[in-house]
C-alpha cells in the first residue's frame, strides 16, 4: 500500500476523500417503486419482494416467538457475551435520559422543558452477507431506555434465520420482530401493513437500498439519518504502534468494499510502517478480499501530513464516523477536532470496542454528516415540549414588547390577545 502526501493530493483525490456519499442515487427509482407497492398492497407486496430479493417464501412475517426461542436455546458463552454487551450499552444510554425542568424568573415568568418518548419506533437490523446482532442491541436498547412503548424490529428473511441475531433482538427488549428486509422493510414500518404496525420513526443501518428507502419515506415518517458505507480515520503520531493502527484499518475495511479507511500522520516513518503492516495483516483475515477492495479504493489510504496542524485540519474536514486517535497528546488533539461520530482514544481502545461492548452506540453518521449530527442515542427517541406560565406582572412587563412586535408584523390579533387581559 502506497503512502500519499496530503499536499500532493489533486482535486479528484480530495473529492474522493471528502465528497463521500451513501451511493443511493442509482437505486432511487427502483426503491420508489418498491415503497409505493408496499404502501398500496401491504403484506402481499412484502412477501413478493422477500421472494424476489431474498429468495425466501415468507408466510407469517411475525417471528417474535422465534426470537425468544433463539435466545433460550443459545449457547451459554454467546448469550453471556450478548448480555454483557447489552448491560454496558444500557448503562451508557441510561445516563443520557433528559430530565424535565422548570425555572422561575423574578419578573413573573416560569419556563421549562419536558421530554416524552415516541410511542412506536421501527429498528432495522441488517442481515444478508453477515449477521449483525450488535446492531440489534444498538438500535433497540436506546429506544427502550427512552421509554418507547412499542419497538418493532425488521431483519431480512433467510431459510435459516441467524439465531444469534434473533437472540440479540430478544435480549435488547424488542416488542415485535418481523422477517422482512431491504427497502420493503422500511416501507412496511413507515406505512404499516396488515401484520406490521406503522411507526413514527425508522432507525438503523443498512445497505444502499435501505438507505434510499429511508430517504424516500422521510417526511411521512421520521428517520435517524442517511448512512453510507463504514468509515474510520486513524490519527497517529510517531508514538503510535503501526500494528495497532493497521489492525483498526483492516478491521473496518472488512465491513464493505466501499468502506472508507484512512490513516493520517505527520511522521513519515510511521506512515510507511502502517502501510507495511496493512499488507502483512491483510492475508491473515478471512474477509481479506473485501478488505483489500476497500483499502485500495480512492476513498482510503495512508496519508502523510506536513505538520500536526495539517493532520488536525484534515481530520476535522473528513468528519469520520469512527475517529481513532493514537498519539501521545490524544486529549489535546481531541480538543481541536469537533466533527466525528465516535472517538477512540489510546492504544487499548480499538474501534471494535465501540462496535460491540464498551457501551457507546455504533449507529453513527457517515459521509461527513458528523459535522451536523451525532449518532443514535436516547435523544433520537424523545420529543421536547417547552412549557411556560406567566403571572399578571410577568405579562404586564412583556406587554409593550409583545404588542409592538406583533403590530410591526401586521398581526393585530396577537397584540389584542395581550391587551384583552388588562381590560377592566
């Protein structure tokens, strides 16, 4: 793997690194048709698409009981791992619960905020080429911690459903589980079918068909965000262990041939060592072919900066889904970077820790969206309402301000609604 100098990157190179997208435009038209049919035909269309895209003939879409049985029958070691991860994820998200508050001001105003959970949420849990029980935990647990009453999970059908994924869905606390995947699953959750109740919000990662469907239904139902292929940026200095930096890059690359995996450092020896370690470690991985495609793409690479400041500027512009800082002054570097989905500090914090069991959420913004939003959290599943009460003196103090502004906007009724309260 070659090391490229940041200063030598041309416009096309920079575009590939910074203008990442979810790759959904090529499937938008097909997805629009799928969504429309599911909205109009319900379960009939869902079953037809399961047959067409997954090669599975689905009868009863509801497999909630099957998920419970999978949990009961699961190997003890795997069940313990699921429960440990779930406990850590639950504890982290319980700390996020917002609290209602009211504040009385001396001038007679009482203002506050209150928070209430959504009632019905749909969580998409990917399947297909790989099983993702961790995504079940990451999607369902924050919703239940937030207080959502009905959490429905959609996961792709198969002749033999993955028992670990089903067990994780049950352990996370899902109220209903449906074996439907792809764009048809998003449409079913968004609009409802005979068996699947309509939800208020659809969350969770998926392929470009799932992401395009979320874009299509957005507006009729809330979504978390449009996520693209996985990303990691490793920021390293001369103290970083090249073996560990390379291991994190290879690990993220095995997700998807379109994953974006980048390391940036201002130390040339470290850059060269990371590149060499990638080549040494790749053949040892079972998914080496997938990882190599990702690592050799224009969206990936080992980059050499001219200074620590150029490294930080690159990291801020890249706005990575996962940001690993492997440097002696990691806290100082972190203070200078505002845009990242999740940050991993130090040599003993691999990205895999957050993917599975440290407790933070791995459903994170990609394609630079970390500049404007964060990952899945309890906040994703709650609504905020402001509350206010004014006493007579409080309104009297504000009356001139209110009436003046209302009349300036040509809204006489607004002004009069204040004056009426002070008529004899």
